[in-house]
């Protein structure tokens, strides 16, 4: 497994449409200060709950009733090793829009950018569960873009572990150099894409 810098949190969100298997999309966060190892378990639980709850709320505005937000997993890395893992399921919160989803391979795209130069310092998050009523051919309508903005906001939000000292900011993991850098700009795309199928499995 590639080494990941200290105090990096990886959150994986799981969603599902009726016509396909669960799909996932990832979020990375980096600590903007020291993390007390003795509090690592409580920190990961608190942060993963916050990320899960924010995304579940956003999902209600993005997906139709046949799509469900299933939950999230959180993994805290220290020195390239997972030191705490937390899985948080939910009740399978259903989307709040009417109608059907597009086929489960269709996805919207949110791009993220850091201040580092080079193509490896930017990435994309594929967001499945697209509501048919929010599309016009292969594009999102203005309502669809507004709904995608709520998902973007959930991804970009800084996570605060409550009584603990260190907040975690949204980040991008550069696999080529094993560096995690802060995201400084997010852009959601109006055109839909085909997401290749990825086997859902634990991170480690």
C-alpha cells in the first residue's frame, strides 16, 4: 500500500440505485494541526459522522427516491498506516426527488484543484445517482447543477472534531508522489459522463 502522510483522513461514501450494485465515491481530508494519537478513535468517529451526515443531507437534494445513501467508512492514516477504521451505516436514506435515476454507470463530475503545479495535483469525483428529471440529454439542467452544488458543499466542508484541537480540511491525494495537498478550488461540470465500474471493497 502506498505511503500516505501523517494524519490523513479518507472517507468513502456508499450509494445505491435500484438497478445496480452499490457504488462509492471518495473524499480526502488533511489535518491542519497535530493529532493526539490517544484521541484518534474519537476523532475519526466524530469526523466520519459529520461527513456522513452532511453527504446524506446533500443526497436528499440530488437523487430520486429509488436511490439511497447507504453510509460511509472513515480511515485515519499515520505514517502511511491505517491506525483507525470506522464504518458507519445509515437507514438507507432515500433521495427526495421524483422519477427515476439514470443508469447506474452515469455520473456527474466535480473537479478539485490544489495550488501545486502539474496534472497530478488535480482530480475528479464521480457522483452517481443522477435524477432523470435534472437532465437534458447528457447535460444537467440548472436545477441539476444546483443540486450538485449541495454535494460539492458537503465534499468541500471543513470537518471539525468538536472538543479536539485540530480541524481537517478537504484535500487531494497525489498518488504519484504520496503527498496530500489542500484543495483550493472546486468546479462542478454540467456534462454527464460514464463512470467505469469499480469493485467496492475496503480501502486497506
